């Protein structure tokens, strides 16, 4: 009898102990079953630490691994789901959990996959930013991203080094392939695209590249989509089918030679502009000197006239023999021989066996013109003419000898 009472008492104590211990669990269970709002708060709390649950933001996916192998893909993207091939397709998903809440699995066995990612991003201002993210556990799900392709060891057809970058607008279409078939899908993408870019750039000079940048974008895009001559897939198709990365657009952002080459080009451009300016000044000064040269040539032709010849006949004879052009060139060379700078050039013209003092072309030209005008005017006055009417036999409006052509100068020279 006492033994039966003892076991009854022990059993009752055990039941009471179990009720005390399990009552909170029972209460929690009853709350979770009959109060859904509490259930979601608990799930949200656990999801913060990736225990049983996790949250996936809209437009991203996460991978669940069990003992290192991919078990399933969790994705939040409107009207998209993962098909049997692991590709992200445009179909309505089937989910029993609200929003971006997903079930991971058994705690400690199933976990969210995380890794390090390194890549370059093309910014809207044309610059490139380097990203090195450690322990990233969520990835864009078929969202176009502007990856940057830096031009490395690129040259034009003249072997001019080229620097810059292009935008590779790409997205992940197969999460498992993009993260596990290759160590870094960005490096793989660059490794396949960059050789095509190099080959295209080598067909053009830098000037052609700058002028035909839009055409070059289209040409490179065409090359990226074209299958290989040996029948192998194109770069675009290989990246899509083998690595789960889809490139949707390609565009060159900027391309230039290195800094030292740009400086050399600028120096050359400056030198060309200075040369053009010097040529323009020289031409203007030559035009100023044309009048005095013409006067001097007229005087020389008059001195070469033979008996019975007219001025026109003498000039024709000298032209035919080449003496006319030779003497004219010699006179011009004497005027321009000692020019030192574009702004002020000194000349050394031999006159009467003694060189004239160094001075500007205008002063020497004026000296020559004044001497000839003086001789001509004296002759006209001697013949009873009017020195002020030189160049107009009828006494009309006077004309400056520097504005006369060769024929007018010949007509106004003094005759023996």
C-alpha cells in the first residue's frame, strides 16, 4: 500500500514538473497558432539572424547551402521565379510566406551562402569606382547593373596606347552558375569581352575612334554577338549559357591616350597653330613689301631695255630668259633674309655696296619706295609734269606707287 502511494505521488510530481516546464512552450505554441500577427513577429526576429527564416529584399536572391552544396535559391522579384534549369524566368512565383520572408531550413545545417565580390562600376559622371565587398550574401536577380570594362593594353592601328573604359550593362540570369561555375563572374566577363575590344580598336586610328565612337559601339556589339569562325558560341551566348550572366548593352564611355601622349599632341597642335600664325604674318608682310619690290623691278627692267625696245618687249624678253623671276626672287630674298621673329624681323639688304642698318621691313620698304618715287618725281618735274599726278598722265587722282601693279609702274617710269 505504501509503495503504491509512493509511486502515485512521484508520478503526480513529475506531471506537475512537466506542466511547469512545458507550459511556456505550450503557451507560445497556442499563441502562434491562434494569433498570426505574433507568429510573423517571431519569424521576423529569427530572420534577422538567419535562424530558420531569412528575408530577401525585392530584386535580390540568396542561396541556401547544406554542407557546402547548393540546396535551393530564395528570390524576391515580382512576376519572376526560378525554373527547373535554375534560370530566372518571367513567370508568377508560388509562395506561401508574405513579402520577402523565406524559410532557410534546419538551423545549423542549412545556411545562407556568403562570399567576397570584387568588381568595377561605371558611375553616371563617367568615372569608375572599385567595389570590394566581403561576406555579401544577397545578389541582384536579373537586374541590369553598369559594370565597368577598363581598357587594359589596348592600342590603335598606329600602336598608340589607349586608356578609358566602357559600360557592360549586364544581369545575372542563373544564380547558381554565376556564383559556382566561375570564381568571379565579373572577371570572367571581362576576360571574354576585352580581347574583342582590343581587336576592334586595332583596326582604327585614334582620330577615327573619336570621330566614329557611335559606329564603334555598334561594331563591337556586333562582334560580341557573332559566333566564332570555328563554330563556337559568341561571347554573349557563352556568358549566358555557361556562366549565367547576360550582357544586354555595350557602350564606350571615354577613350584617350595616356597623359604623356596627350601632352605631346597638345604641343604639336600648339606648334601648328603658331606656324599658321607665323605664315599669316609673313604673308601680310610679303604683301606690304610687294609694292616696293614692284617699283624696284620696274626700275631694273627699264635699265635692261635695249635700243628700240619698248618696256613691254623688254619685260617679255626677261621673262622668257628667266632673268625676271630670278631677279625678283633675289630682291625678295634680300628683304626677307634676316627675319628673326614673327613679330619683328631684321633684314640686311645690300644697297650700293653697303648694308642698310637693321630695321623693320616697313622702314626698309619705305626707303626703297621713297627713293624710287623721288627719282620718278624728279624726272616728271623735269619733263614738265606734276609730281603729285604720278600714275595719271591726264592729271587725274593721284595713286600711291605701292598700290600699282607691274604694268602701271612700267608706264610711270621715266623714259630716256
